[in-house]
């Protein structure tokens, strides 16, 4: 049993023990109500609650919940939270936080990283690339079934398949409706069948689009890597943001602008990270562009210059 699995089982046991105590039941009484043998029941519940059971029985756990009158969704939601917390602590343990971070900074870095982890999902393409070969195969199958049900001869089927090809090939063409109208009004074709074929094509294409746009879960390893990179970034940017906050206080900047100035500092930091000692001209150009953008949003030039100096000093220390 891995250390991670053992930690999970221990946390699971604590949750179950909490439910039992809330129901005011002893381990022996709970074992009896579940239906475990008198000789072995008490020990089994004790091992389960202390995380010593190598492979907890789902059947026993579900009966345990029923006796304690705990809804299954509530239990599985707590399990998900336990799993998340263990993974989060694992990420934190792999990256050492510098001693220069104050306890308050550490708490904020921890909290921000946890929040970032909850929002990680598979990146969605704004315009997903459809697999038209896959779509054609599905459409072909459905249309063949449709034409077979209408008892058409092979010669009668041919113009309908021509319509299918033309409609699919011009699916993104603004004139696609004109193509439909041409076949819909054709005296050689049944307008109902033409309409059904169009519905088949549109439905299959929309289904494929939804499939591509649906967020997909990422592997734990990928989430861990992304969260680790974010944690490193927060460790570097947090001291800078604290200095920015102090400077804003010294300059008596209205609180309403605080977040905007911090966002400006983050953008400057990202530019330094990308171009520092690599492309000095591009670095200067990008900083000037960023400054103009934020100045147009109402930020003060002198305050931004002061913040830029803080970022420069902070970046030099983190290099």
C-alpha cells in the first residue's frame, strides 16, 4: 500500500468515525446493525475507522452509512475533498517555500494554489476542428437506414447521396441554405426525405461539436505539474505584491485601484521573466506598451514607475 493510499484510508476512517459518533453508536453496536459477526465485527469496524483495512469493502461502507443515516452523496463529496487535500499537500511538500515568506504570505500562496487547482480543466478550443470523416461515416449509416425504410431503389437513392455530399462539403458555406432549397424543391426528390437528411446531418455535427467542447478531466500527474508551476510563480510574485501594497499605502493611492496596480505588476513580472537578459529591446518595448495600456485605464504614471522598480528588484532577487 502506498503512503498516499494509506493517508486516504486514514482520512476515510476519520469521516466514518465522525458519522458513527454523531449517530451515538458504539463500534460493537454498529457492527451488529450492519450484520457483521459478533466475533469479528468490532475488530473490522475498528480497523476500518483507523485506516488499517487494506481494501475497504464498498458494501460494508454503504451499510455503515445507512445505519448512521448519512446520504451517500454527502459521503462521496467528503471523499473527493479528502483526495483533493492529499494531492494539494503532496504538491506543497515537493516545493520548498523560502524562509523570506512570512506566515501570512505562506497562507495566501497555499490558498491561491488550492483555488487554482480547483479551476484546472482540459483547455477548450474556441473553434474545435471537426473530424469530418467520422461525421461522414455516421451520416452515411443514418441516411442508408432512412432510405431503406422508404424502400427506394438504388437509382432513386443516388441523388439523395449527392445531396448529402454537397451539404456536408458546404456545411460552413453561407450559401448552404441555397443548396438545401435546391434539393428541397426538386421534383425528382421527396421533400420530406430531403428535410430528414438535413436534420440528420445537423444533429450529428452539433453532437460532435458538443463532444469536442466538453471539458475533459486531466490526469493527476498533469494537474500536479500545472499546480506546481503555479505555486512556484506565486512564491516569486507574493513578496513583490506585498511591496506593491506597501508602496500604494505610502503614495495614498485609492483602494479601488489596488488590484489594478497589482495586475500591472504581474504583467511587468511576466515580461521580465520572458525577455530579461534575452531581448532587452523587446523588454523595453513591451514594458512601454503595458504602461500605455494601463495608463489609458486610469492608472497614474508615477505610481506605475515606482511599481516597475519594485518588480525589477524583486525579479533580480528571484533570478
